[in-house]
C-alpha cells in the first residue's frame, strides 16, 4: 500500500520517453541513416498535418527556427524587433544575433503577456517584426496584436520582396511552449505569420533537442521557395542535402552562400514521430494535472495562469503560480523549503532586464515594473506526464504547508 505522506522525490520536468520511442531510435540507428533523412522529412509532414499548414521545417532548436526566420526575412542591422521583457533569453538573443535592435515591452498588470496598450507606441518605421510569446502553452491575444500591426501599416518600410508581400510588421511567435494549443478554433501555428516550436527535453513533445517552424500562407508566397530557404540556411547554404547527394551519380553540389548548421537528425525525428502519435494522450494528462492544482490552490488565494476557457485551449506546458503579498526573497525561501520536501520547482521567468547581458544593452528593470511584479512572487510547480495523482497530491500538500 502506498504511503501518501512519505517524502517523495518529485522531479520538475523529466521527459516522458516510452519503450516505443526507444525502439524507434534503435530502428533508426540500424537503418544506416541517422542524420537528416527520411524520418526527418516524415516528421515535417506529420507536423504540418497536425497543425494544418502546408509546410513545416524541422531544425535543431526553436532558437534556430527563430533566427533563421529573421534572416530569411532579411531582418538585420538598422532594423528593430519587438518582444516581451518577460521571456527566456532565446526570444531576444536571436534579434541580437542578426544585428537588429531589441525593443522590449513590459507585461500588462497582473499578466504574463506583453502590454498591448504599449505596443503601438514602440512601433516605428524601423520595426520589422514582433515576437510574442505563447508562455506556458497559452496562445497570446493575436486579435489585439494584428489590430495594432494593421493600425501601423502606413509607416512600414519593406527592405525586400518577401517583406513587401506582408506589407506590415511581421508577427513571428515564440511558441516554444505551445505545440498543440488552440485559440478561437485555430491551432497554434495557423495564426501568426511564422510560428516557432521547441522539442527540447523539457517540452511536452520532445526530440531530445529540436524545433520546428511553420508559417501561414499569404497571396504571392511561394511555399516551395520558402521551404528551400530554410533548407539552405540550415545546412551551410548547400544546394543539395545529404539525402539528395547519396543518390547514385549525384554527388556534386554548390554552396550558394556561407550559411549555418542547424538541421534536425533522423534520430531526433524518430523520437518525435512516436511522441506525436502519443501527443493527444500526453496533453490530456497535463490538463488533468492542471485541474487538480487549480481545484486545490485557487480557493486559498494562489493566482495561477488560466489555461482553459471557452475560446482557448492551452498545451498545458507550465503551471505558473503566484503567491500574493510575498517578495522575491520569500519566494526563493519557499522554493528551498519545497526542495527539502523533495519537490523540485522553478521560476518562469526572470525578466530579461535583470540579466547582465541585457543590462549591458542598456535595459533597466525599473522601466519594466509589471514584469518584475510577475516574477517576484512566481513559482512554477512540477507539471509532466510521469506524475501520478498521488504525486500531484503530495506536491499540493507540500506547497500549501510551506506557503
């Protein structure tokens, strides 16, 4: 009989890897094809089908997906890209990588989303893109974002033909958390102009490391041309990928420009193909856990991100809880006490202006008071599909006793 009061070891976010994924990796290794090949192409096809887009591109990370998208769009020095102060560094670092200026927006009061009322004010004739964040798996208010983008359409200055197709600021979402989310009847990946996903080890669907990008079709956009740009940028600008080069008599290739190396491998894609088959079961279990947390914590005044409503369905990636009335030091103390009880917890996120790298770029957390308030009392509780109901109950009891 299980002792429900005994100390447990609750990990924060281990990957849910079954024997089926392991068998698929073994088959891939035995196939003689381990780098980008048939499984990667199949995974791209399955992702596009799942989301409802014409194409998907698999890469080695969401970071690569975002950076390559900016580069393909021709965004660079002299341009500005807007994102939220409340995100992981990858969202903003890719802007810096391409040489554009990072423009940060504070969150709205008591919200993890950027303050849309301030968004219009920071759009200039140098703004080329906005990167919203679907934090914790909940899609942003895209209706508000696109209204603002359209209202500033008259000052947009396109640098190239691809930007001219949009003829406005481009919306490229960091959806690292949100694969499988929905809003107003549309899947995450069908709303923003470009949507970038993560399949990192801690994500709902993992390929160990990995990511993907999809895009919305617009008039005049050559889907095959765009797909090929990602292939070129992700593999040194090489005119043929490794799979094409193995065809008999087809060794010769060209380097069209000095590009990058961030392709997905078939070993990674093999894991992803099985994870995708299991995915509905995985996100349904996440919802069950979230509802257990909500039922126990909402009545005692803990503020949590609302994952489900009539018009949206989160992917349930993170459980963000805020404890009213405590400060940063008290929050850190609670995390330490939870650890003593065997419960691993985390914080999502430390606002970018608090990090050395962003301080050096001139950002000051005092200019982002709402983001700081969100961070100061936030604790992320364990949320993953290896948790049993008894584990969740133990986390709840431990959290309430400490708080």
